[in-house]
C-alpha cells in the first residue's frame, strides 16, 4: 500500500480497506491450492539478515559477497556495449540449452587450473549459478523421502533446495580436517540398514560455507571411495576453490573420479555474482538427463551474460584478477582473525580458513546465537546465526562471520561491537 492512499487524517479510505480485505480473503481462499512441496520453501535466513544489514551504520559481517570494486568496471562496460553493438542479434536471442560452446570450452580451462585435466566441453552444462546446478541435481535424482547427505554445517541455499524437493537431509560431522570418513561410513550403513535410499553426498570440500574448513588431502579419495562402494553420487560444490591464499592447493574430488562426481563451479566468486553463470561438469553417462532437466527450468542460460564471461576469460587477465582477490581476502581474513584474538571473550573458539570468505565461531555449550542477533544489531553489527546452516531445529551455539566485502578497519570495529554481546551471554550461563 503506497503512502498516497492514506488520507489527511492518517487513516485509510474505505476503498483501500476493501482492497485489503479482498486480498486477505483471496490469499486465504488460495491457501488450499499450495502443493505439499510449497510448505518446505522458506525464506533464507541469510537473505533475512542480508536485508537488515543494509541499514546505515551497521557493520555487516553477514553476507558472503565478493569485493567487486577491484574489477575493471569501465572496461567491462565497454565490452558489454561492444557485444550488443556487434553481436546483439546473437547476444539478445535465445541460445542453446547447454550453453555456448566457447564458454564451455573456456570452463574446461578454468577447471584445469584447479586440477581437473580431463573435462570435455560436451559434459559441461551452463547453469544459473551453482545454486541452479544443485536444484537440477536434486530434481533429477531425488524422489520425496530419499536421503541426501550433507556436511554439518553446510550451505543454507543447498538446504533450502533439498527441503523444497521433500528429501530427508542427514548430516555428517566435521572436524578441523573436514568431513570425517568414519562418520560418513557409519551414517550410510545406519541409513541403508533402515531401508533408506541415499542419492548423493553434497560437499563443499574447499573452504566450506559456513565453516571455512577444508577437507584434508588424505581424506578426499577416501570419501569418494566410501560413496562409490554404497552407489552414492558425490555432488562437489567448489565456488571458492581458486581463492586459496594459504596452505597447499588440493585437487578437487572430481579430479580422479570422472564417473562418480558431479562437479559444480561458479563465476560468482571469481568474477561477478550478478551475471548468474555457473556450471556442472556431469559424468558422461548422466549428462543427457541432467542437461534436459536444466533446459526444462531455464530453457537456455542468458547468452549475453555468457558472452560477457567469455570475453572476460579471453581478453582480460582473469588469473591476475584472482591473484588480486587472493591478496585482498587474505588481508581481510587476517584482520578478522586478529580482531577475534583481541576482542573475543574467553570460552569462544573459531576456525582459521586457508581461503574463501568465512570464519566459524563457536560459543560455549548451552548458548543459542539466534536471540543474540537482535542484540548484536542494536550494538551495530550483523552476523548469521549457526542454526541457518543445519537442517536441525535445535538451537546452535555457533555463528558465521564473513569478511570478504568489508574493509579491514570495519572488520575490526564489527568484532569489537560483537564481543560485549557475546560476553554478556556467556556471563549469564
């Protein structure tokens, strides 16, 4: 309802009240038309907090957004204009459902930089970000009631996707070295013993969102072998893999496991999230069904966006830009870790990421970080409560802090504002 509908006395006219009542009646009448699946489609907790974090004066340590200010925006604008002026009839037209051959070929080169050396363009499917790739995989492989395994904690967007398809999400524990193979094996055995159908393991092995933890080298093949033995696919989500700024580069799970891993990548973190261009590298024997399912959702990925990404990979120093990102995020990560060490109260611990955007903070047992969010907002800082990153409805004593889009001095100030809120909660235990 716009402000113009309120009369001089500050009340709503009769016709406006009638419109509201009709809308309420209509909404109520249509409730019975919702599918069972619709009950599982919920607003992301991250999106809720993201909207709040736009308020002036708040330091947002919530959203994991890339720092786009380091991109050559003026030159990119000229490139986009040239594409439309010279190739507009292609760029603005429908394209192929699988994506342009040029970009799929270039994506194979991007994956080669990560350690996947045998990728073929015909097995790459362009998607609307890796979020869409997760959705397609769930649609293709999962019936209602099937089981999907995830790390605990895991990406909230994936949880929302899985729940909307009415699958049973089961968690597997992590430690400082990532997913624990013994726990994975035990979980699979218990679920199979109870007659459950497990379709895939969803994992973020590099700089997990939200924890920042990386799956150890010695565990990687072990995880795939456990899933292969149980005839479970691995859905590997690797949006941050090229953004390592310390430690040893590790090969993706897909590198030596072409038949058992669906690999998902994205240009959201290494270029620009607003273009919504990601991809799935699909095992050859699964490619056609996966591609058709993707096409049924989006018809075709946006051609103009694909052509802009192709021009970026072809004509710009994209590897040099990644080096810039690595240096920038390393500085901000160190600012975050230094601030935590300086300000955090006794009883709190946190992860030390080797790449990516996030630090995962653990408070003493018995605390729930969700109610603390409101107090933190009053103190001028925003975070994401840990409960957002698990399918459990239980309270969580954890929280995620993102440093990627925040200057070092603001990171320090944000942690300084947060610390007394946590101190007060710990003291009240």
